[in-house]
């Protein structure tokens, strides 16, 4: 590792403003960084590693962050794509959770620095702990995890206690490294909702947070969607009674520019959901993987077997496990992009007041859902596993609840100002993206559609 160069107190005092740095006129070694730029890398007293990121540019890491990044658990994230099977629709979406972890660190740095420039005291140790927490915030993800954790509910969520215990335990390189640098307990607390102060957890995971501010840019960039937000958003963060807020007031009056920028973030989030996250081919490929996992989970496959795997090694494992032939066919269909097609589609428009009951009956690990799949498969002469009912939980646009500081006080965004109606309308539009699908092999689409319409008594909203 190259010799670190010094920032902050070791080179010149951690500077509060660029104007202070300009007066110093000193040069930092090894990175061609002038002291007038030190304010951009405050909270990092010693830089150990400088990385170039295609989204955020240069990202600085301390010695402790570099040690954490080099652990086996973190390096595994290089093999897990951030958006699962989205690359089958958007070929550029091959960015990984490793990339995102670094980007979220860059966004965290910007938030902390702007809080400091706004006059808030950010303790150096607290800043270091928050940076470490965001760096490892996705370490418990398994390949394609959102698909069969959140939607199919085959395994517990990635942030559930037992899995975090595995990745941060004494037997793990990451756990030992965090323990050696004295950060393990606090970092675990930040990740599990028990930070020393609320803002430390809210920077990592809340509504508008460092996680969101990276993936909005990163997912848009790699999908080829021409949208971005202005960096001014970082200047709107503030602290009030230990809580992280968006400040929408200045000199006693509300700031329409701050509100507009936050609304722009919400529109970006909506577009990504509509265009990428809920694209029907992405959902179909994810549902095929989930069905294969579901079939194998009844036999030899256990959650713990996935902890050391990346996307490709996971698919290889599924393909060679003993079990139903349909499971191997589903995996091959994904790897060769021979995807199942939409045979039956319903939305809240068709279900109306029955939507909640439909979700309660068929979402997750539901015996009723499996019974429907098997009944329709038998009716159209397909094997069990070749008909897949995808029924997600109801959508909620959590970002509209971001707490903001307005002239009238602190409240969720959707309750504040003249744009409250627009925010609520956007939330309703987001919720209307919900769909339930029945997928099947292409040659059986018409037969499965007719069988579904007979079974559910509701015409499909999608007819080829």
C-alpha cells in the first residue's frame, strides 16, 4: 500500500470553509490536492486510498475504511449486481453492490461535510463510525436477494439479525477487523436501528439518505436514463435535536428551490421504479429464480449456503443441485434469456377494494398461491413450477415522508406547503404501479390466460 498523505489536523487544521483553505496555499502530497480543497475531504485525517468512481469521481478512504473494504465479506459484493436481473433488459446495469457501497460512502461524505459547513458540530469519531456503517450497509445481501426475500419471502430479509450476526461475527474477517479498530458495536447499532444519536442512523438508512442519493444516480447512469439531481441537495441537510432533516426555510421564509429539488428526487425515484425496478421482464426473470430457489429450499438448499456466493456462483449452484428438473430449466432460462412471458396481469384498477385481500391471500409464502399455480399448471398440462404467480406487497412511497424543516415547523414533506397535494398525488401514482402477474412458458400464454380468467373471474388487463 502506498504511503498515505495527511489531511486535516496532520497537515493543516480541519478547515471550516474553502476561503480558510485558500489562505493556507499548501500542497498535499501524492494526490495533487491543494489545501484550498481540504474542505472537500474533511472528516478524513489520513487518506489511505483514492478511488475513481464513474458516478462520483474521486472517493477518499481512510486506513480503517481500506482495511474494511479489503475483507472477504466486502470483496464478495463485487460479484453481486445491484439490480439483480435488470441487465437482461438494460444491458448497462451490471454495476455491483460493491460499487454502490463506495458511492454511498461518497454521498455520506458530502452530507457530513455540508452539515459541518452549515455550522453543526460533527464529532470526528462519530463521522468515522457513520462512514464505516454506510460502507458495509449492504454486506449481508445475497445474490438476487430482494426477489426471494422481500417478494417471495423464502428467506428472512438481508438485514435480519441472524444474517448480520454471521457477517459481523467473530469468525468473519469483517467482524474481526471492525472489532480491532473499536467500531464493531457502534456500527452494528447504526445498522440495526440503535445508533448513539438518531442522525447517525438516518444518514445511512431513512427516507432521503446516502443510500438513496447514490443509487438514484448510479442506477440512472448505468441504465442509460438521462436524469440526475443537483448537488445543491446536500446543502439542504440540517440537524435539529439530533434528527436529520431537509431544511426548507431560510431567513424566516420557505425556500421554493429546496422544495423543488426534493420533488425532483421523488420524480427520479418514481421513474426508476416505473422503468427499471418494475419492468415486467426483470420481474419475470426474478420470479423464475425465486421459483427455482423455492423448489430447492424444500430439499438441500439452505440460506447459509448463499452467504459466500456471488450471482454467477449462485446460479451455478442452483443448476447442479439435485431436485426437480423444472428448477434447472428455470435457471437455464434466465442464463440464456429464455424468459417466461406475461399470461395474466391485474392491477388495482381491476381489483379495486379487493386488492388488499388478494395480496393477503397470495403474497409471500402462501399455500393459496402455490395451490393456484399448481391448479393452473395442471389445467394447461404444464409441470408444477412452470406457472408462477407473482404477487408483491402493496407499494408505499416512503420518501414522501422525509422530515423537513419549514416555516411552520417540522413535518413530513407530504404535509408541508403548497406542494403537499402534488406530493400526495405522486405517492398515489407510485402506489398505482402495483401489478400482479402470472408467468409461464411462451407457448402456453393464451391457455394460461384463459385458465386464470376462469379461476379468478377477472379479465386480464394484458392481452397479446
